C-alpha cells in the first residue's frame, strides 16, 4: 500500500456523490482509488484512462476478490494542465464500459523572481513587471497580481505577459505599492464548470513607489531690501524694485491626469532618492542656514509672505570693498501650486543654485505653497522646485524639476532678468573645405556667442584623430568658423549674451564638410582571379572608413551594378591597399574607392574609378588525335558551366611548335580545331586564351609523329658499276639511309652492304658489278625514328668491247691456230720421215742430220715473216 496519508491530498469528488476518488499531491502526482460502489463484478477488470497530455495513458487495477486493490499513482508531467480520469470496466466477454470520469486541474509552478521598475515614457503612472518562472511543463492562462495600494488591498488578473514582461500604466503617481506578489493562474472548463488553480508565491514580496508629478504654476518675486517693506506692501514699489516671474501651465483636464512629463532639468539635483540619507524616509536637514535664508517668519496675518519682517543689517566694516548690504540684499519670494491630482506627495524641495553651484536644498511639508529667501551675494541664480513622496515602506521618490527660473544680481546691486530669447534662423554656409560662415536673425542690445564642437572627434581613436581643434566646445564672437577639417561633422549653436547673462541656445545646426577623396588609385593584377588596389589620401581629412566597390556583370543575377566589396577602417597612414579576390577570369571590372565620414547621414567622396579586364585562366587540352596529316585538337575552359558569352576572351590561339611553327586563330565560341602538320616531327601543342590586355596559355601537350615513307623513288642514271637514285620525301626527315644488295637465287647468300646516310634527296651508289640486278631501299630518319623503307630494283649495264681490242684478239687467236696447225704438220712429216729412214739407215742418218739442221731455220723464218 502506498503511504497516501503522508501526502497532502486534495480529494476531488464527482457531483453525483460517487466514491471513485482522485487525489492530487503536492509533488504533482494523481492518486486514483477504487471504492466498493464502483465495483460491478469481481470478475471484471478495471482500467483507468488518463487523457490530457499528447498521448493517453492506461492503467489496470490489480485483480481482487473481497479486498479492494491498492490505489494507482500517476506522475503528471505538466503543471497547470487539466487531466480527465475515466474508470473503465471490462467484463469476461471483453466488453468495456466507461463507469465514471473526473477532471483534475494540476497546480502551476510559482513565479521564482520578479523585478519592478519605472516605465520610462510615464514613470508617474507606469511600471514594468519582469517575471521569471519555470517555462517547461508549466501551463497557465493568467497572472494574479496582488498588492497594497497605500492602505487598500488590490488584486488584478492580467494575461498580457510577453516574454515575461508587461506594463501597468494605471497606478497612482507618488503612491507606495507594497507586498506585491504574483501568482500564475490555470483555468479549465469541463461540463459547463470552470476549474481554477493558483500557484504558490515563490518570490520575495516587492515594493515600488511611482514618481510624483512636479508642482505647478511656479511664481517668483524679487524685492530689493533697501526700500521700506511697508512701502512695498502699500504698493509704492516701482518696476526696478519688484519683478515677478511666473511659469503658468495650461489648464489641465481631470481626465488627463496621467500625461507624460517633461524630462528633468539638466541642472544637478541635490536630492537623490537613492542617497543613503534618504533611505530611512527622512529629508535632509541643513546643519547651518545658508547665506540667503531669513531666520524670522512673518506673522500669520501678513498676506503673501511666510517669513517675517525683514531684519536690519549691520553696516559693513569701514574700508571694506564689499558694497553696502542694503544695495546687495534682495528678497526672493517663491509660490507654487500642488501637483495635479491624484498625486501623493509629502513635501517639496527648493533648490537655489548660484553660479552653477548648488547652495543648499530646503524641504518643506506638503501644506507649504510659498517660500522666502534672501540673497546677499552677487551672482547668477537658478531656482528649481520638486515634489517628493516618502510615506510608506517604499523608497523616497522625487519628481522631475519644474521649469528653472534664473536671474542675475550684479556686484553694484543691480539685477537682470533671465534672458529667454533664442536666436532664430540660424544657418551655416560652407565657404570651402576649411571655412564656414554662420548667420542668424539679429537681436538688439545683445552680442552673439557662436559655439562649435566636432561630432567626429569623440568617435575616433585618439591616435587617429586629425580633428583636434574642435574636440572640445569652442566659443567665439565671430560668425566665421575656420580651421575645419574635410570630412568632419560639426554642431553649431548660437547664444545671445547681455553680459554677464547668456540666453538659451538656438536650435543646433549640424553641418559636415565633404571628405577630400582618394588619389592615385592604382591596380596591380595578381592573376586571373585577384588584384591589389592601392591608393593615397590627402593629409588633412577626417573619415571613418574606405569603401571599396566594384562594378561588373553578375552572371547569376544577369545584371550590372555597383556592389560593396570591402570596408577598410581609417588609419593615420596616407596609403592603403586591399586585395580583391574571387574575381571572374577574363571579365570586365570597374573599381572605386570612396571615403565615408562618421556623420549621420554618412557622406562619401569621390568616385575615383579604375577599370580592368582580368586575365583568363589557362585552357586545358582534353584530346589530341592525328589522322591523315591532320591534328584534331580539343580543349576546355574553366569549369563546364562557365559562360563565355559575357567574357572578354577575344579568340583562342592554337600553336604547334616543332621544327616549323604552325599557328591558328579560333573564335572564342569554338573549343576544337584541326591543324595540318607534316609528319616526322615532335610538336609542342598549346592553346592560348587571349583578351584585349592579357593572355594565358595551357600546359603543353607533346605529340610525336613518325616519319612518313619515301613517296617516290627513281633510278635516274645507271652504268656498269654505279646507280644514281633520286626520291621525293613527305614530311620532315633528319637524314636518309640508302642500302643496295644483289638479287640472288632463293636461299643464296645475300651480300648486303652497310646502309649509307644521305642528307639530300639524291645519291649515287658505286662499286657495283656490270650487268647485275640490285635491290635498293631508302628509309627516312627523324628524331632517331625510321620510317617504313621504300624499295627499288635496278640493274647495272653490260660491258661494251673496243674494236681495236677485238681485232688484236682475233689476230692473236688466228696466230695461235696457225702455230698449232704448223706444229701438227711437223709431227705428220716427222712420222713419214721416220718410216723412210727405216729402209735406208745410212742414207737415213745423213738425211736425219741434214733435216735437223734445216728445221729450226725454217721455223725462225716463218715466225719472223708473220
């Protein structure tokens, strides 16, 4: 069993008196109890459905017989949200039926912190509430604000809280509001009934006092004390002895009691509600009476005065330089009306300033409406009156000052009234960059004071200031303003002076000198997408920054306009530069640098411009193919989406650099071309993007072309031992190799000579055999690469004989034949002789000896006659 008794429960019963109970604990838990009247059958299953959050929750009571099950506990996530708890019974047939429903509204979390301060447009009636509270899982519809308004207790339900802030503009001026507490309120409607839950108070009670309204209709009278006071009362004073100042306000309607008040005077206040001496709701007490305070008070029957008969003053010491006290003594009579109703106030503070210094502050109660003071010293006096509220536990608050009244008492005993005339029609005409002239409507019996101060000087760092003359306010009696700085802004006000009094200032006039502008604007290119701008400025000039702008055609917006690029802060340096990046290549740009001032509105000068066409990026050669003596070249420029229609690219220059230089110009719309090049060379292919001022070349693409074979080969001259060959080549060749060898039977050894290197188109091959067939080949060699050889078959001529040689040869042959025939005849004759000698030996011996002697002689004779 859950110890429910330990919780502080809030039991919620149905209006029909059923006993199904739901309790809400302080830690935002729902305790759901099942009672006997709710049990229809012990065989049924009882469920609880909880709705209200973003999803529904289902819980089941434990099964029971005679003892009721333990209560269910649901931890509610949201504070200030209403939940609907429904009891459902499910029988044995799985049929469900809703029995009862109860609505429970959880309590919102309290406000943790509250800050209350004045509503600046109307601090007399308006306050601002700033509250902090848990925002997560906290739901509320309104805020209940409770407070004590004086002795009356008030409560207000408020719902216009935006981001934890709201403005009350209906409180009473000068009233102390105490024990201010805020509670969050949650509301819900169910079955024509409304549920309301209040959060607790989680913050410290606050206190706040509104600002009271100032007194009205202030009137000041000044009386010279050297006249008889009785004469003054009898009306015997003249215009020089009595002067009355009044500050009459317009009649006020009772319906407009909460109108905004004017700002507090710029004169320093001697009464500060935050000063420690006012924290205990006590007003300052003067330890010694000021020099102008009258000790005596008037009897009650004296009309118009609260102070008594003027005292007699002793004569000053002999030889004193101080004038007679009677000639310097003036009586100041101040009267006023109470602040407009329903302001709560407890008194008034009277401030009298002499020569800009506060003499003292005097507090009077709320019933006083007059005040008398005596001035014994010369000087300029200012009088201010405020109301204050101090009743209650809140801090003391003082109203803003009513209109200050001033006058002057001279050392000779004369007084002068306050000067209220303001110069009219003040205008400033700029003569040049350093001089201006001020004009205004003149006033008689006054002298002018022209006040000039620079509005630019405080905005610059001290190390960067070029405007130094008017950093502080400079007053002059001349209407000519000199030593101005170009680019600076100035404020001019004119005062009328009737010495020693100075009237109020005229309406301030602002004027600015145009900045001088930059000079020597130069541009230095850094590549296709970056440049450096440099410039100089004149020495004399005040400005806030340089504005760098560029003009170009924007392909994304399809428009051309001046676009700010960069702001360069002003420095003391006379030169400045900026790097401009992310430019489009081959694009037309105009740049300008202007000097921008500190003034409002900002001034700029001048349109110093420079134009430039950025360099193109290098193209990229994508493919080079060679076919039939033609090079097919394609390239790409930038990324594929680059639009060349607005680019400043004029054309493409395609160059094939080999032994011969081949150039071709292609229009910018094309990215492919065909070049005719001779074979047999190594070519360096480049593509150059050209603009009117610059160009950029792609990386080289090397192409090597093999030499072409000899187109035509001729044998122009043949002899028995030599052959002259002539050929026509195609393309480029460094030299030619020529080789010849004899035609042999298949399988026979070929006697091929070493090839001959030839540097011309004709060659003679010698040392050949006559009447012989030769095979000759010619090969082109370029960059050590041979071409396919070209073959030609030639034959040497047959040898031709000399006729003389033939005749001699024939005669020699015939002589040989004759000698052979004679030799044969001798052999035959010898054989016949031998046969004859066999018969006659003797005769034969003598005949053989004679024959032997005759035969040589005959042979010799025959040879000689041949």
